[in-house]
């Protein structure tokens, strides 16, 4: 019984490794979800303060004021432009607050659901605990092993003795070969049900197997097998994304649009607020001279500074071409420029003096419409006109919220380049053709590991193609994952990354 502590230490070490690994999985999900929750929480505070300030500027009223006096045409234009920009800013800031609230609620709810129902810490089962213990019947059934002296063995064994020993082992534990293979795979983080077809039994001189098992092959794939589909020695095992991260990227499409447009509307609201402050500086610093309003130099400096800041704040968010930047600058700055030109004494009788009112309003609103058109996309892609789309997913680059990431499982280019060297032929394995995939493996790896990876990889590809409704079914009842995997692997189409090279 000198090997009992060694076997127990081995079992306990495997359990500790699995516990630590799944704890890292849960920490990864929390960290990636915090990129959204922490960010939108800050946006809620900042945008709320901005909206309150905008509302205070628009309804700037004091009880000691003498009331509205008769205003000139110039003051009417200034008041309309001031109100339009401030109300537009208030609208975008409130929209950003609503988007941020939705993103925060969805991110927290879905992340909690993943942690509670999917990525659970694997507690040892009764069979695993029983396997680490030793019972007296293990020695009572085989006196030869019970009375064996350590380090004392016959120099050679003939075939008859070997056959008798294998029969004794078969009576003690019919699934000895499967458990040995399973234990070896668990040490390499590749837990799976060993297959009799993949592990050949020893045979005698006539070809008769000495240890036969009638247990049918299990084609179902568990969550444990899914999360350990890549052995550590496989090529690219440490550069590929873990399945729990792939699952998180899939469900993150529920809150990423709210996250994106909360930032976009924040930038638009801030730009409109700067434009409103530019007109407010003129309206606040004006003074009457001989029955007409006059603007001091500091008012024009504030107006120029705020207008430039409104354009600069918007160009930081825009990642379009030079033409897009020019159009945005033209639509933002042409309104203030025309307003300044229309109030010069030499242009009082010009066309702008008579028709400048609707022209200024139209130009001031046209750049908002321009940004709204550029924010609208078709085909399920992100509006790459805005810089915020580059930082939605820090794990990999996405073109849209419903895009199937092809760079996180097994890249197509890597499969094509290594197809002649490291592709595995699964024709001899009893699995459907849709489950045959080209996987980079160590040539010294056993056929059991190859068979387990052949079963696990199509399931990963199927999960990336499943709609959200099926994922809800999987997340609500975890026992149905095996049935869903067994029924969907052959039915749903595979991605290009899992096709045979």
C-alpha cells in the first residue's frame, strides 16, 4: 500500500489545478465585464452633471430680472441658436444616460448569469473522491498483489502468466484501461471520457483481446471536455482564446451596442454644449449702445474658442477620411461664420440679413443629421466612422456585433499553412464526417486525445454559431448541454475554422 499516498496526492493535485483554473475563468469574466460596467458608471455621473448644467444655462432665470425686453433681430437669432444648441446637447446627454443604464444592467445581469450557471467551479464528485481512497477488497480479490514484496519482480514473464495477470486485472476493474487514460489526460488539462476504440486492448499471439469491454462509445461532450479541448502541448494552445472568453464575446453583443452609442452620444452632446456655450458667451456679454447690441472683444474670443473646441471635440471621435473631417468642420463652423458676417454694418441690406434666420438654423442642424446618417449602418456592422468602435472588444477585433470571430478558435490561415504537416486524419475514428477537423497536435499524443479533440472542437464552433435563444436554453439548464451538443453537432453548420484542411 505504499503507492496509496502517491495516488491520493495525484488526485488532489488534479482537483486543485481544476479549481484554480476555473477561478481564473471567473476572474476573466469579471475583468472583461468591468470594462463596460465601470466605464458606463462613470458616464452616468459625468453626463448627469452635464445635463443639469445645460438645463441651468437654458433656464437661466432670476427673480430680480426685469423681464423680457424688446429684442432686436440680431438678438432673436442669437437666442434661437443658443436654445437650439443647448436643447440638442440636453437631448444627446439624456440619450447617453439611457444607453449607459441599459448597458450597465445588461452587463451585470448576463455576467452574473454566466458566473452562476455556466462557469462554475468543478467540485469533485463522489466517484473522484472514492477513487482517491483505498478499500480492503482491492487486495482481498488478488492475494498475489496483496502479498507482493516491493521492488521484487520476476525477471521475465511468459505469455501464460501475462494472460492470467490481465484476467485478474479484468476481474478487479473492468475499466482499468479507460481510467488510466483518463488520469493521464486530466494531468494535461484534457479531461474526457476515454474511448475503447481509441485505446487498443492488449492481445495474445492469436489476436484475441485480453481485456474486453462492451461499453459503447460516448459521443456526448460535457462542459468539462469543452473547457479542456486544447492540451497544453498543442501548437497554439496558449495563443488561442479560451472557450469561456469566446462565450463571453458571444453574449457581450447584447450590451455592446448600448455601450458604443452611449459614448457616441456623449461626444455629440459635449460638442453641442460647446457650441451652445459659444453663443451663450455672446448673449451674456452683450451690451446696449444707442439702442443696438454690441459685442466686446472678450465675447468674440470666447465665441471663437468654444466653436473651435466643439469642432476639436468631435474630430477626436471621428475616424473617417479627410473628406469626412472637412464636412464636419464645415457644417460646424459655417453657422457661426455666417452669423458673424450677417451682422456687419455693410451687410445689413444683404440677403443674409433678410434670409439668414432659416439658413442658420438649417446649417446648424445639418451637421447633426450628417452624423446621424454616418452612425446608421446596414448588414450588422459597427459604424466605424466613430473611434469608439475600436475599443469595444479588447480580446479581438470585430466588424460587427453579430460577427463570428474567426481569430479565436483555430485560424483559417494557420489551418491552411499547417495542413500538410500537422493535420490529423480521423477517418479511422468512429465519428461523423462533420466532426473531422484539422488540429495541430503533438505526434506523440495518443489517439484518445485526438478523438476527444475531434469531439470537442465542433461543439465550440457550434456554440459560436448558435443564436441567443438557444444559448438561453443552455444557460438555464446545464444538464441539457450534453443533449444539445449531441443533437446539434451534426445538424448545425460548422465555421470555416473547423473544416478539414
